[in-house]
């Protein structure tokens, strides 16, 4: 029996003891036996191994939290983590390939074998790089002409656009002055495209001179600026284009959808929307228009001798309904309102809201917020922020504008049928007494003048001098033509009704002068034209 390092006794047979003594030199351990059966002493190495086996290096951090054993395990964890981060690998980039040698000849050889964009030279394929015998040109030749298409942007000026295109300052001013003699520059529409041709520079650092400039100034006018001889003065040439203004008439069956049927017949979107709006002032489009009805619209239309076409606004809106009676509406007057065949104008819907806000106080008796006693509230109050525009609820004439007692700054308007309206507590008045106003026109701005607790609009309505509830009244107004104006209206309506359907779609026949000015076709040019089959 031999004692172990922990005090345990191990039984060894005689053979195993002898075998252990024989192998003790191989492992570096020596057993010493003492008389009386005492246990042999362990070597230093054996004792170190035995001590290490007894250490509790990584205790469970989920158990005995807060104990000395737990804190010792936490310290071990932190120490090992610090060591791990200390030996963390570096994130420096790896060099995938050696850099290109800084030598012009070698770079040229590399460049001759790569694929590059066209803008950077586009040298592809293997070829010899330049040697010392290759000499660069002292001056590279430039193009004799530069042609470009410039577009006039919104809010841009012709002078700035020409300078961006490359014209010199004095030459751009000259071109703008020449064009200004033919057409006002502020009438040039945004999006106008101008063809510009610049010539060769007189010297390396100079601006290219203008050789030719042409564009469509108006639908019926084309302008061209060029030089009679190189270096000579600029000349302006006007070319008037013949334009036919026969209106375009479009007819068709309503079918399942009036909008889709009109668009399928070739009507512009804006014209269809105007047609539906004009028709809606007379009938209920959703209920009273049937699939068997025929729509009839006439749109202003211009066609140029050069082939361009331009559709304008809706001139006539008709609807054929058989026994239910036809509708005929024509645009008339400077305001562009539609009138029926009898000269009766389109209906103007009821009152508009004076301000875009909700009603906070109604008509009737109430306790005054400032005076503190009950009194008649002879109008309605609308909630609105200070400075909100106030508009007239319908057409009328200003009969009062200024300070009106507890109403503060106020405006009073007289309308048809003995109706007056008053708008109180304004911060600022935008109209004068005696002026005529239209429905929706701004007459002032919300404020808190007079007996008012805060910014709002007090709106009153009177009939025959007696206050009435504004919420109970809805105006409907119609215009009526009469006399000579009615005769002119009926004459214009008759001319429109004689327009043939699709007549404006035919090409304009060239005049004798236009035919003589045309360049004759060459036989070689006819080869590029598509041939008819069959």
C-alpha cells in the first residue's frame, strides 16, 4: 500500500510495483521506500501536476454568484478576453497586386491592352507602345464647326442661354437684339429649341464665332441668323409659315364611358375635361347621359404648312340625346364662359366659403364673450389664422370698406336680389369702396380688430336690411346675353356648327409659291424611303 498525494492509498501488486520502479526513470519519478512501510516521496514535477489538477480555473459563472469562487472565475474570464483581443489580427488591406510602375513607357504598354470607355480613348487590342521616337504634336487640330441644339429653360433668358452655348458676350447681345426686333423676348416659350452652328476659332483662346442660328419663334414664324460671308455682320431672316386655323370637330357615341370614348376618338385630355365640366353645369353627367347619346365637341386647332399641329381649348360642347333634347354650349366672351344656344350662361354654383375654416359660432342668441351678457349674434364665426385671405362669397359691389364699430375693419358687399354680406374683424382690407368683385376674389385678411377675443372671421348676411342666417342661403347666378351681343353669339355658333368632322386633320395643300420653293427630290434619296408592299 502506497500513500498518494491526496492521502489515498493504492494497492499495488508485487509485479506492478517492480514494473513501476523499472519505469520510474522514464517519467522522471523516483520512489523511495522507507523501513516500516512508509509511503515514497513524490517528485517536484509530480507534485506540480497534482496541484494543477486540483485547481478550479473555470468555475460556472451561473452558480454561487457573488462568492469568492465566482469573482475568481470572473477575473479569469476578463483576463482571457483581454489576451484574446490583444492578439486580434490587423484589418490592414491586403495588396492584391503590385502597383503599376511609374514609368511612361510601361504605362503606355499597359494602356494599349486594356478596354476603356470611348471618352477616355478606347484603346483596345495589343499594340506597340510609343517609343522615344514618338513626339507629341505642338497643337492639335480642332473641328472646323460645332453644331448643337440648345433649349430655353423656364425662367431662363435668351442671352444667358447663348452664353452657355459658347457665344461671346458681345455676339450674344447682338443675337438677342436681332431676335428682339422680330418678336418680344419675353414671349419666347420655355422649351424652345435653337439650332446653333459655331465656326472655327480665329485664335486658340478666342470664342468660336456664330455661323448660323435658327429656331421656331412662334407657331407661324421661323427666325434664322447667319452671315453673308465669313467674318461679316450677322443678318436676321424671317420666314412666315402659313397656318390654317380650322377647328377640329370630334364626334362619337358615349358608350360605356364618355371620357374613354372621347379620348379614343382623338380628343385631347384637357379638351375632354373642359367638355365634362361644361356639360356638368347643365345636366347630371352620371345619371342623365346615356350610352346611346352622341357627344360633339369642337376644339381650336392650328396646322402649319410645315406639318406641325397644335390643339387649343374647347370651343363647343354638344350632346345629342334624341327625344330628350340636344345640348349646345359654346365658349363666349373674354372670361371664357359657356353659353347655351339661347344665350344663357353657365350656372355659378352656390356661395363659396369666405375662409377655409370650420364654423365655431352659429346665428342666434348667445352670451357675448367680451360684454358678458346675452345678445343677438347676427352672423356666423369661422375659425381661421391671422392673415388668412377672405374672399367674396359671390359677385357684387363694395358698398363699405373701413372701420365699422365693434366689427373693427370690415367690408360690406351688395349682391343681386337685395342681398348684402359683411366681413368683420379684418387685419387688412384689400378692396376699395365702389369696386366690383367676383366670386372668390380676395377682399381682405383675417384679424382681431374691434370687439374680438382672437383672430377669426365674423360673417353676416342681410336681406332688405334685416339680418338673416347665412347658412340658410345659397346663391345661383346665370348670365344672359341680349341685343347685339346675342346676335353675334348666334352667328358664331352657326359657323361652328358648319365645321365638318375631321376636316382639320387633312394636310394643307401647298401653294404655288411653296411648291416652287421646295427642293426637288433626287432619285438617290428615294432609295431610302420605305416601299409599299402589295
